[in-house]
C-alpha cells in the first residue's frame, strides 16, 4: 500500500470522526449514552463509504511448496500378458506408487499407454497396439518447463508410431524398467510383409517379406506363401549369429478375381517359444478389368489389325472385329469403335445411344461425313472429296487423363478428307492437325464428354504406320500400345456420379484402425450437410448385427468400427431422409501384432536411457531406482511465493456492512424519537 493511500485513509478517519462528533455531540442538547452508539454507527458508515471511494489494494502473500513431477507410465498392451510379465508390472508399479519417501519428495502421476495415453492407476493389459511416441508427446505437452523424472514400465516393443528413442525430451531423464524375460530364445519371425492392396487378374504382383532371427546358432528353414492348399512360392532360408535378417522378393500370380487371402509361413525343425510370429495372413483384391471392345468396320484396312493388337496387348482387353450388321449390344461390349462410319452404321449408332455405351469414331477417306453430322453434335464436319495428309501436334495442356508425348510430331501423316472441322461443346483436343507443319487449328485426336457419356474422335486413317514408326524409334511397340491402352481405359471407365459415396477397404488387419467414411450429395452434386447416415454391419458367419450412426466431420461422415473380431462382414450404409443405400463388404484378418515378440526390446530401451541421461532397470532393481531418485539433487522441491492483490472495491461485504449499520442507526433514531 502506497504512502498516499495511507494518508487518504487517515484523512478519512478524521473526516468520519469529525462529522460524527459534530452531529451527535456538538449539536446535542442533552448528553445521553444513546448518542455515543449513534455516533459510532455514523462514524463506521462514513468511514466505510470513504474507504470504498479510496479503493486501497490489499496485498496477501502466501508460500507454496512445488514438488518435481514423477511420472509412472505403465505399458497396458497385450504383449505384457503374452510375455507373462503382467504380475511383475503390477508389483513394480505398486512398489513405486506406494513408496512414502517418493511421495514426500515428488508429485507422483500415473499413466497407462497402449495406442492411446490416459491418466490411470488401473491396468488391464488389453491394448492392441503400443505407441511410446505418443506417450513422449503427451508428457512434453503437459510438463513443459519443469524438471521431471519419467519411469516407463514396459517391454519396449513398439508396434505403431515413430522411433520413440528420439521422441522424448533429451534434457529430461527417462528411467525404463524392462519387464519380461531378457533371456535370448531361438526365434524365427516374419517381421514385416509389404504388398499392394490391389492386383490385376491374370497378372503377377510383388510381395516383399522381411524375416528376422534371434538365437546363438545357425538355423535353416523354409519360407513359403500358400493360398488354401496351394503353395504359390517357396524358398529355403538360412540364418546364423552373424546373419539375423533376410529380405525375400516374391512374385505371386493373381489367377482368381475378387478378395484373395494368402498366408506367409516361416518354418524350421528347431523348437521355438513363440510360433505365432511364424505366420502372417495378408489379402489382395484382384481386379477383373476385362473389357470387351467391338471394332465395327464395313471395309478392310490395316488399321483394324493394328488397333486390335495394341488393345489386346493388355490381357484384360478383348477386341472383336465386326461388320455393322453383326453388331449387337447384347454381346456385352464396354466400348464400340466405329471405323470410318457410313450410312450402314445407322443401326450401330442407334443401339449404342440406347445402351449408353461410350464410342470412338475413326474417320478417313471412306467416311460419310453427312451421316456423321447427323449422329453426333460434338464436331461439325464440312469436308470435300479431296484428300489431304495431316501431321500431329501434341497439346501439353491436355489433362483429361495422363498421357505422354511419344513422338507424335515425327509420326507419318494420317490421311483424311480436306475441309474444316468445328468444335462444338465440351471437347478437349489431345492432338491438333497440321498441314505441312502449319497448325490449321483443327483436332486430329479429341475427346468429348456429354451427360456422363464419353466419345473419342480419331480423325484420319493409316494409324498402323504410327505403331510401326514407334517400333522403329523405340525398338518396341510398348509406348504406342500404352498410349492406345490409356485411351481405351478412359473410354471404358464409368464416371457416373452417385449421391452416396462410401470409402472403405476390402480388408483390415485386427488391431488396425477400421474407419468407413461417406459423403452424401444433393441433386446439384453439392455436399448435403443435413444428411443422416447409418450403417448396419453383419458378420457373415455368426449373423451378429451392429448398427451405428455416421458422425459428421469437416467434409464427410465417419464411423469407427474398431474392435470387430476377425471374420467377413457385409454392411449397408443408408441415408434416412431419402432411403438411399450403399451395400458393401470387408474382411477383418486374424493378426495380432502384439503377439510377435518373445523378449523385451532391451537394446532400444538402453538407447532411450542413454539419449535422456537416464538408466535402464529390471524389476528386481526397483529399490536401486528409488534410492537413485531420492538422492538425485536435481529433483528438489521449490518454495514459491504467491502474491495476491485484491482491490477493496471487490469486498462486497464491506458495502453490505455499511448498509446494515446505516439501517441500524435509522432504527435506533426512530425508536428513540430522534427523527
């Protein structure tokens, strides 16, 4: 409180005393003890009011003892049970958490961690993953600037997240307690298996397998990949104390379309403590992109054979060369190529338009352009009977699908009728036409989209010469055939827009995040924020049904189905306002990553301790750890002075007391007839 404030308070005392004396003693006609009471009441009221007007700040100082945090983090994953270390973990935790000396020196905080981190002193060891990196991030965010000691009771086997050794603060000591039997057991293990989720039917797909070995003698074994009773790949493997890992590359056939389940098996004649990690199931969805193409032509031409060979280079494509009269949509064609159409193609165009099949039109010197103008409106042809040679110019800005320039400018010219071609509508040009290297601003190869239907226009004959020239330039037909295949892929893909779009995988590993997301669009194909989505999940074997609501996120709806047991599932996503539905299926593979270990990862825990200037302990060294923590001078309690400043105006009770005293004064005066 400042000197000025003290002087004002003394002045207030004087003013309050003077006014009380003047009213009840100086002007009093009689002397009575009642006047003394009234004078005191008036003095108290006036002084309280003046004190509130001065509003002095009251300073209150207290002291608080702040202890260093001691973080006890316990691994709650199922690998603790698999290593038969759960009794040891509980015993170690109880010893540390109940130690009176530690509690006197430290502020003890208990955590459990698996794939998530939580404050807890109860542990069930049912976590499906271990993420020590997340524990490190959590500790750093909660305890930012304090000296702390961290004791991590774990086997050190992390199954998700980045390397935890460098995730902890190197300035804050970590004391890992390694639980589980540290004795080295002979163990062969499939450490990791990498494979693409999708493969194409009748192709081969690669698989990369990492094998690990722990032991003190040389061991031979066999690695194989099986599907049912069929062995698809087999290789002999040998390990030794100096060779403890191996990478195997395998090419597997995709003979059957659909979701295919495979099993990788590593076996030997040696006895192992843990054989669960000798097998690993994985799945690949084999896509059947079988495409039937109708190449319709009324004439014979070398272009027909060149097109058929280029398209059928992809084993998923099949081309039938037909006369116009032999074409029928009932044969299930995905694409129709009309080669130099004339009036004979009237029935072909009518059938294609009714069925909504995508088309490619190849023109040339035998094309009836009057008929072609009647059948489509993307291009308007005004052609003469004169022939002209057109060379190609590549448009690098074309972005409807990915394509590279394979040397189109150096290819021989295509022959077509001379005239003008006008673009009309949503048309994008891939190759522009040139006459004697002069750009005439007409398309040579163009693509159009109209109400979901895709159409290509190849305006010139003798493209067989392009394929031949590409072989001369590259010693292979591959580049040209890939160019044709990409055109066919674009024309055979379905780009129809759906109001309910659901994203999910065809299979999940047990323990992985199992999330399904969905988007719902209104008639303008805008995201509908008011949609209400539910999902029914049915186990194919047990017929058990579960129903969930999909929750709204920033730009989609999401449901988390973690915890489903291994098996095959069908599901239905339904929008309740419109009854729009989506049917799908997925499979949960039986795989528990926490069962892959036979020992604690002592080397990794030692690296963590070294990185943070701590020390690794084992369960029978808990007393040594306690002694070290108690004797460490870095973890000393700090006494902090806490100063609280309170303005007197915040004292509401002072105003209440002043009002009450004023009321008592009025009542006493009234009672004694002094008013």
